[in-house]
């Protein structure tokens, strides 16, 4: 049985745009301009794809890539913490290293991880916003993190996060 395409109504598109804008602002406030570009790739890229790519798959078809991405994201967050990624990123970009309990970081976590955990429930109910969240997470989320994984595995004997330029 073919699933119906979920129509993106104007209110959903406006809400997704405002949601994306809030996430990008909190990313900027948390980590500064250069590091916030990482968030921009996921949220803006996901928004553009969501607007222009027909969507309507059931969560049954999205579950494997979703849970695989969620698992890899969890491993990535552990790896970031173990290797002091945020400190290295701040040194490289001149941006801040925010406290894990700062307001802007908590808001960024709610708007990203919290929303991504909510996405399956929204998609199961065919809410257009749930598909937007899937576009920001599953296909887009990994792309900004690929360079750090490449550097980590290609420089296995090194202890620093980024290669020397």
C-alpha cells in the first residue's frame, strides 16, 4: 500500500522556520559563529529538503535509518566528550566553551535532541513537522560530523581532535 504524501501547509512551514531559527540562534549563542555553521547545515539543509522533497513514508520505513542515526549520534556525543571536542573547537574557532547547564545549551538540547526524540511520534501521526525533524536528523545530521570522524580514524595514533593545518 502506497503511503500518502504529507502536505506541508503554510502554518507548518512557518512553524518549522521559526523552530529552525530558534535552534540556530541558540547554537550561535552557545558556540559562536563558526561552530554554529555546523548546526546551520543540519537545520537549514533539512528545512530546504523538507520543503521540496515529497514526504509521506510511514515510520516503519524510516525506523532503521532513524535508529541507526540515533545510535551513531549517541556514540558521537560520547566521543566528543572523551576527546574534549568542544574545547578543541573553541581553540580552533575562537568561540566559547559553554557550560553544560547554561540556558542556551539547555535550549539547544531541547530544540535538537528533544525534538529528534519526538519525531517518530509526530511522523506516526503524519504531522508535517515530524518529517521536518526527520530531515534535520537522519540524512543531514551526520554530514557535519563526518570530518571529525575521518580525522579521528585517519589520525588514530594522535591524541588531538583536529589535524594540524
